[in-house]
């Protein structure tokens, strides 16, 4: 960032009050009677009710609309292992997004340990305080172990957004991009540069919605992950392909799709030219993509490209997913966020992108027009319809798949 933006960012976080979130009261606390009801002796009554029936916590406390954003700071935003305290601005930012986009109260919790079991124990012991848990910025492969253990131990949704949020938005954009290019996901050859949490989750979800595992070539720092390669952990092994391809140049030749979750400038113009006709490129490394969109479009005029940046078309942004996924899950008291709910979110995003864009969205984006096509394959984060499209789809999938604790009201319409 330039110096002006650096100073603006620091001032934004420091002024007028340090940080980005606060706590507000939802009931009056002005009179003696108010205080008697809010605390002693009135508070004893809901305590007794919850002791008799734990589900009454959803009636008498804010649990049902409260999500914890929890991290140990081992994989912060592409900055690496900054430690738990240095991750706090990011976690506060995530809490801000929950409130801004889905009306969900959220609080950040930073756990000062890199030991997976210590982290799991800590979160498990406080989980009942919340209606859901959003795990954030935890390095692989520990993030897989942590999420899996907490899903098993906790009776509320636990969701590692770096994995599944990225996967849901990527999958929706890719389905739409392939349709525009006249291709089908089940036929597409996909080269994935990166083998961390987000990459593995992306490939898993793509397989769930129709991609063929044998058509996926995943690469880490050592090259293609192939069957029989030594030193491959269990999570990467899931995508070990039987192939003689070894390098990115090998793997991308003839590919229909490139998905980059790796580092800057790793996709050369020569590699891009070797891809199949009408390719799709998701260059999602932040802040600098695997190939600059200007260079990519100069190289291929039959290309659709997406990045993780807001200053280019087709931004892959997790805020398109997690607030609305949690909104739907919370509103039916889902016990988890399962594959059916993730797939429902993918389809809802795909469908919304094909709808006419409202004037409010155009004004917010400074655009004269936007329509479904090569430069508009996924909705904009400022599209107010995301809440009304995604949350009901996710809630309905929770009910249909049997993980909801209460039915979906006939007139369900999530509001901020």
C-alpha cells in the first residue's frame, strides 16, 4: 500500500475509538426496576428456565444471534504467522462484516497457542456461549484437525471460512464462468496451484458439485501431487493424481481452468497460452495475483479471469458467503454447516449473478451497467439481495438435510 493508504488504515482502526466493534444494550437499563429485571433478582428466572431446558438459552439470551470469530494467528491474511494478538484487527474486521451484512452479533477471540489440541480444548469449553463459531486464519494442516474435532464435539455450527467460504465463492464463480465459456464442470480439466486449506476445500467442493477428481491436478511448492510421491500429508494425498505431470508447465498445458491460491506472478504468459481454448483463470493470491489481469487479457482474448481484488472485475470475496450462510444456519438453529448447506449457497450465488443488477448496486460500484458475462460471473459484495437469496437457501438445506432444530417459518425473510 502507498503511504497515504497506510496512514488512512491506521487512522481508521485508531479513531475515534480504538478497534472496530463494540457492545450495545438491547433492553432498557434506566430505572431501578430495569436493573432489578436485568440483574438481581430478575435474572434468576431465566437462569432457572435454562437449567431446566438448555434450549431456552435461545429464548432468554443473545446466544442465537452470536458468532465467535476465533483464531490463533498462525496464517493471517497472507501475512503468515503473526501470532494471536496481531490477528485481532482481522478478527474484529470479520466481526464487523457479520454485523454489517447479516445483522449477526459477533465477537473476536484470539487463542494464544499453536498446539492443535490446546486450541480445540479451549474452544470446546466456551462453545456453548455462542450460536456459531467462525474459525479464521489457522494454518494448514492443523486447521483440518481443529475444525474436524470441533465439529464433532460442538452442537453448534463450526465453520473455517478460509476453507469453505473461499470454496463456495470460487465454486459459484467457476460454474458460471464455465457456462459462459460453453464448458461443463464435469468435463473441465482443472489445475490448482496451491495445496493449503483453501485449495483443498475448493477442490473438495468442486468434486461435490460435479468435477471429476481425475481431472484435477494439484500442485504445492514441490510440484504436482502425484500418486506415489513421498512426503505428502493425508489431506494433499486426497488429490494425488496418477500422472507423469510434474511441473506447473506440465499440468497447465491443455487445462480448461487454472485456480491459483499460491503467490504472485507464478503463472507466465507462456503457461497461459498453453491452456485450452476459452480458459478460465482464478488468480486469487492477495494482494498480488498469480498473473495480472491486464497481462492475462493482453495474452488471451478468449479468457475469463477472476482475482481476490476489489479493483478488478470478478472479485472472489468471502463476504459473499459467510455472513449469509451463518444467518441461515442460526435462524433454524442448525447443529452444523454441512455439505448440503454449502452446495445450496453455491447455487444461490450462481443464480443471483444471472439476475438483472439493481441500480443501487450499480451506484455503489460506480458502474453504468453490469450483466451476466465474462466480467460479471459472481455478485458484488454490496448487493443487498445476497441476504434474501443465500440465507433462505442455506436454512432450507439445513431443514431438508435434518440438521435444523426448528422448522423454517413459512414467512421466513431474513432482515438486517
